[in-house]
């Protein structure tokens, strides 16, 4: 199983980034997908998740971030708009087989830095 993130970088406050996570080695359509982030010195927190039932977001990103998936491309996306310095961190993609309990696969992470 391999999850490969891309799209991170440095952006000014108010800017946008789009993260992508390509998956291989799994039956993508059967997996819940999502993104966590970890800021320096803080715990990893859930940003957004998506499954066949829909999408969920952390309160801090609602209205600014949009998660989507393309099952034909085995890829999940995170469109991040109106970025703020507090969005800075390493963003990790995960996949978890639906209804199997919490045993996720993780990507290597991609750094997002928002300057003020």
C-alpha cells in the first residue's frame, strides 16, 4: 500500500493550495479517505474525511477547505482556500478500509506553510 501526497508549499495568508494524494495497493472505492495535519509541537488533528456517505470537516476549516475524491484515479484532493498562518503544518493523507475499524494507512506527509 502506498499513499503519495503532493501539492504542499509556501503561500501567503489568504492564498490557496490544492493537495493531492494518490493511492495504490488498495481497493480505493472501499476506503474512507482523509487528511490530518500536525503543527509543530502539537498533536495530529483531523482536517477532513470523505466516504460514500459524504464529507466531514474540522470546525476550523469549514467553509474554506473542500475534500473530494476521484475513484477512477485513486486520488483524494484537499482544496484549501483562504489559508491562514494557523493552517501551517504537515498534512498527512490516510486511507481506512470502510467498516473495518481504525487501521489506517498513511502517506509520508506534505508541508504546508502559510506566511502572514
